[in-house]
C-alpha cells in the first residue's frame, strides 16, 4: 500500500490528455504508458536490491551517502525537502482543497482546507508509524476502488466505443515521431514516479530485506495494471482526439458512462487519491531528514524521536510546515517545474550506486534480492533518467537552471554542518 500510494496521486486522472496531445493514435498512447511501466519496474528492481542490501532509514539518502560521498546524500535530502516534496505536496494539497470544496459546497476558503488537511495528516503520522500506515492502507484501497470503478464504467457502460487497435501510427517513423514519443514519456514517467519513497521507511518495516523488495516489485506491477487500464478506457470512450481535447479525462469518461452522478463519483475518487498521496508523503519523506540529522548534517532536533512511538516528530512537522509555506505562497507551480529534473538526477545516481556496491562486493555472491538482467537493465534505467534530465533542461532551460541553483546552495549548507560536526567531534 505504501509503494502504490507513493505512485498513485492525481496524475493518472489528468495526465492521459497530455500524452494524447503529443502522440495521436490509440496504440502509441497505450504504448507510451506501457513503456513508462517498464521504466518503473526497472527502477523497482534496482530499489528492491538496494533495500535488500541496505535496509536503513532514509533510503536513497543512505545509498548515495554510502556509495559516493556524504555530500551527495545530503544534496538529495536538501532537494527533497526544498523542491521535490514541497512542490509536489503543495500542488496536491491545493488540488485536494479544490475538489473537496467543489464536492461539498462548503462556504470556506481553499487556504483553510489546506491548513486543516496538512495539520490533520501530520498529527496522524506523529502518533506512530502503525497508525500512519493503517490510514495509508485504507486510503490506498479506496483509491484502487475509484480506479476500478472508472475502468469498469469505461468497459461496460460506454456505447459505440472508439476502435482501440487502429490506426497504429498516423505517420511513418521519423525524427519528429521519436521526439514526440520522448515528450509524451515525460508526464508518464512523472505519473509513475514515487516507488522510491517506500525505501525511506526501510528501518521500520519487519524483515525489510525480504518484505520491502517484494512490496516494491508487486506494488509497481499493480500500478502498471491500473494505469494501462485507465488509459485503455479513456481512449476507448473518448478516442485520441477527444482525449487530447479535455483536461479532465477521468471525469469525461465517467460522465459518458454514468452521467453527472458518475462525474461526481470520480471527483470523490480524485479527492481520496490526493489525500492518500499526502498521507504517504508525510509518512515516508521525513525519515530522510531524520537520517541526515542523525549523521550530524542537519538540525539535531530533527533527529529526535518520541519515546513511545519512535517517530521523528520534528522531521514530520518540519516538512509539513515548509509545504504549508510553499502552498500558501502560491509558488508551488513554479517549484513543480524543477521537480522532474531534480528527481531524475537522483534516480540516475541511485541506479549507479548499484554498480558501486556490486564492485565492492567482489566475486562473492550476496544473498538477497538481485536485479534481473543486471548490468544491462540497470544501465537502461540510468540512461532513461539522464535522457529525461537532458530533455527537461533543453525544453525548460530557465526552470532547470533555477532548480540547479537551489541544489548547489546545498553545498555551502553541507560544508557548514559537516564543519560543525567535525568541530564537535574534535572537542569531545
């Protein structure tokens, strides 16, 4: 549930129309989503082996720190707090507030809903990882139910469906087609991102070497089935042109299938989905800041845990407060522009850690989960990550430069905390 909850947010209900604007036949649209699923499952294989090797709190932070240098791990945590989680969570919180007000008709402001939502989920996750994971599981089951209803309605309640198998391509293979496919992959890979967050809580999972690696592969495979199913019914109900013309494809499909009641039902599903994503983010990401602080590379208070539940309360509150600041400032849309390039820089680097760990391992065969097809599958995943970063820099140079500037500001921050830690160790 944590793996799937980190992936499934509002994107699957919205992003299909973006893909349909960039490739224009049913098979190409579905093919792009399947290709995104392949990349996601390759990433899940890599993170499953890393979880088996190093079932430590902080996940990616711990792998980057151990494989390369503590500064690389610190820069990941820095970008995660300031950009990746803050931008994503702020945007999703505002989306939740909009849908909730639309559904209920409450006479209150989006700002009030944002504050109450973040506060409530923060309290739940401060009360313990068991309670937080139970809430996450309930919300994820509801999300799966909403997607299942959407797929069922699109399959059985749409009259005169669009033929999904033809045409295969609207033009002959060309450079333009290749670039269009590359552009279509960006929102797909963004929608599939999030499997890595389950590794943040590795130290709090029973037998993580076995259970977390299994959860990663099964969870990502389950999301692939859900995502391809949603896109199949979107194309079947709306056709490529109709899909490209609507920014709310899930609502459009449900309105065709079940009328206005169907549209309201899927709006409720999207509301629950966004809430589940927020719950998962608050449950997992603060473990990275906790690990940084425990290593002496962040405020020491962030490394404190409660005696009864062993939860990093300060880390959880820190992330929620910063998310609230970003959401209320209205700057989250700008920060979201940096998220893809930042995320995939560290995806690629994390994939590369596997080569480092395998080389250090030597000829001895380590027990535990092993990536199928390594080194070829691992290299393919890393190559795709670098291509996504290059494409983002090429298409959005100013946003990418601002994101890089925020990342590089982490270098003097690391130097400050590392120097402080060294001085304290010499003192004692």
